[in-house]
C-alpha cells in the first residue's frame, strides 16, 4: 500500500542515481576484463605439445600486435615429431596412380639399410606448371622421435603395376608432322609407328606405348624413310627393343 511518505521526485532521483552508478560499475568491470585479457597475452600457449625449434624473441623485447610491413612476427616455431608429414613431388606420369592409401617406403642417408613405412594421405589434386609434378603428403609414425623434422628423404611409392615400357636410343626417334614415330622392321620392310615417350635418360628414352616386345627398331633412320620401304637388317645399325614393367 503506497503511503507517499517520500516525495516521488526523491524516489526518481534515487533510482536515477542508482542506475547511473550501476552503469559506471559495469563500465569499470568491462575495463578490468579487457585489461585481464591483455595481460593474458603475456603467456603464449601452443595448440599442441611439442618442442620449440626456433625462438625469434628475447626476454624483455617489445612484441607488437599484427605484422609490421613485410617483417615476420613469429615468436616461436614448435615441432611435434610424433607423426611427420612428408611432402613429395610425384612426376605427372604417375599422378593418376598416386591415390590416398598407397604405402610408401622412406630411406634416409643417416639410416643406411633401413626403411620407414608411411602412407599417402592426400594430394594437391593439381599439377605444378613449373615442375610438372603433383604434391603428395605422406604421414609417417615417429613415436621414438629418431626422424628429425626437416630432414631430406627419398620416397618410394608402391603404385599399381604400369604397362610395359621399352628403352630405345634417342637417335631412333623420328620427328615429323604426324608426331613422334619410331621405325621398326617387319617382313623386311620398314614400318613407322607413332609412339608415346616417357622418361628421358639422355642417350636413351623410355617408350610407354607404340612398341611391343621383340620389335626390331631402326637406329638413325634416314629422313626419307617411309612405311613399306624395303630395308636390309644389319646388326650394328639396328637394335631390338627390350623392356619390362616399370
């Protein structure tokens, strides 16, 4: 029951003063929270357990927020060596065969005679324009930490079997408007076959398609050679294509 013992104006003034003081207290508390948050930046917490491999700051050095131009502001580099990520450039020829799940064997110069097992996890799904290679990521378990981060290794991927390929001298290649060809001897006559090259080893080149086992390839064919032209096989001037699964 209202008795009106205090004037309504006095009540309004008291309520207004309380609300104003409460706003000041809330604002001060927000400032305290901000200062506590800023103070918490004095401690840097790594997102995972690891070992500091690089320290780019000293005790007492001023740390500014963000990047100052092109100068890096990395404070530390942290490495977790329990599982290593190995990046390897897979030649374009084997890019289709390099699929996640493949087993990989790693060899390092500092561990002669030993191999380390890994598994291909993912690829970049794109061919590098400069190197014509596919970047693949391989995970390797390293529970003892004997493999060091940043080490150089050779990776051997166990890709599915490839079709047979053959090695021929580069002098056997014929460059014409019809594309790359090789001349073989069949029934005493020359036959020009279109071929697909693979890896180039300098004096020899790999042929991945267009030849068959037992084909007699003409070395140093003349520019005037055409299919059906009769030829005489002379051993020093011809070689038999040999090959096997690559």
